[in-house]
């Protein structure tokens, strides 16, 4: 690493963090950029090839269910392999996923690729990358520096997803200025997704991508922390099921059909929504230091849920979008704090398994709900998923606070 690059990394990373975390942060940025435009364009592309809204929901379910099962495998057997090798394999799977969606058209074939691949139709990261990268980040810092590092991981993901959402207008530009037919223009974005997967593979191929710590080599299955991880996983699954009702791909569909936005306009909405979420995630460590991780998770989430319900009930597009933007400024503050919370309440050797087994129920629960939302869209009840999401998430927040408020966090 040259001196200028090292200086840039040291300025970005919080104190007490090794620069080796940079590979993880760069990977998250690239993948988030791809996820940002894929979430907007996936329903557009699927509808353009003749699929209906229910099949769009089923496809979203397949992507999340496949990611959940892959995460189960990482949690159960991932400790036997070097994390860098697993991350390289996941990056190659990203390449295959992009290529598959770029060349295939039948619903059955796309469903298979969606299930085994790495597409992410949601606002967060639900891929197999998540537990592997969380473990590497946790080994790179401790205490408040770890929370700050996870906040940067989340902020980069949200920010680049916002920029990616703007790229959702690119197919329309290709059609208008280069006379490229709409479907090839859409397919080119999936080809770009595969190309970004190659860059991620290169990042983890570099020797510098190895963590300075050998902690990943000492990773073990869940042991002393099993009970707390099971409790958290059960609670997180409720939140994930609710969030799955309005994954970004389905929220984009709601914006297109309910509010009448174009794909480019939806991309602009997700851009500003993402910037607000990124700002809130950057502020999350400061709020958590003052009020605690649990309070930050719960009491920023509840107002955002109220805004989601109000958006669903709003009489017009400007008011609905306004409520959704306010929601975006609050709804993601729990992301870095939740991750730091999990990493703090388990032993270092259990972190990989804990990251996987708290992510797995979330992914499984979130995988069920997009199909339900797709069915509600098909029945003409497009706003009901938003209302149900807000109500369920509020119930989750209250139960989480009651169940965990007496926990004493220990920085390990």
C-alpha cells in the first residue's frame, strides 16, 4: 500500500482500527452500489419480460431464502475455512448471478439464479458476505472504535446504494440517446453487476486483504453465548419479516404503481433516502455513546415506523414521499448499533457464528414476506404491506427493549 493510500485509509478509519478493514469497506461499497440500482430495476425488468407482481415477489423471496441458507452454511461450517477464501467464492457467485440475469428470460431459470445467487432486493445487506465481513471488522477494532467502524460500514453501504439508485436511470438514457432497446439496456445493468463482482473478488484476492488478527482462524461454533444469540435471533426475525414486506424492490414497485413515479424518479427518491439513512448511521455511534446501544436501536426506530404508516395513508405523492424521507432519516440508526451489540455480547471466538445465526433467522423471515406483499399488490392492496410493516416493527421494538434493557454490555 502506498503512502497516500495509507493516509486516506487512516483518515477514514476510526482510531484503534487496522487499515486491513479497508478491503471490507471497499467491498461493501461496490456491492451496495450494485444493490442500489438492482433494487429499482429488478421489478422493472421482470415486468418487462412478462412476469406479474406476484412473480416479482416470489423472485425477491427466492433471493433472500437462498442467501439465508448460504448464511446457515457459513455459520455451521465456515469456521473450517479461511474467511478470505469464502469471500472470494461469494464474489465469484456474484459474477455468475449478474451473467445469469443478463442472458436468461424464463421465470424458472431466473428463479434458480435468484435462489443460488447474490442479488439483494432489500435496503440492507442480506447476502452471505454479511457474516464474513462482520467477523473481519469485529477483529479489527474494539470498544467504541468497533461501533464507529460498523457505522462506517453501514454508512458506506447506504451511501453507495443511494448513488446506485441514481444509476437506475441509465437504461432509460441508453434507450433515449443510443437507441438501445429497453430490454438490452436493462440487461446491461445486470452485466455491470457481474463486473462489480469481479472487482470484489480482486479486493479479497490481494494479500493485504487478510486481517492482521488470527481471530478468524480461532473461530468456533456457538457455545457460552448460545442463549443470548438465540434470543436476539428470534427478536431480529420479527423485525426482518416486517422489513421484508417492503424490501426496496417492492417499495420501488409501490412508488411506480401507487404514486405513478418513473424508474428515474424512483431512483432519485432512493438516492435522497439513502443519503438521509447514511447521515443517521454516521450519527448512530455518537447517539449510542450518550444513550446506549439498546436505547438507540429502539427509540429511533419507533418514530420511523409511525412515518411509514402515515406514508401509506397519505392522500398524495408529495406527502407520502415526505413521510418516507423522514422515516429514512431514522430507520437505519439501529443497523450499526445492532451489529455492535451482537459483537459485544458474545465471546470473540463465537463472533462469526453469532453473526451468521442472528443473520439467518432475519434472512429466512424476510424471505417469506416479499411473496406475501406481491400477492397483496396483485389483489390491489398495495399500501397494506407498508402499514403491516410499521405495526410489526413497532411491536418488535417494544419487545426488544423489554427483553434486553437489563443486559450489561461487556466490551470484549
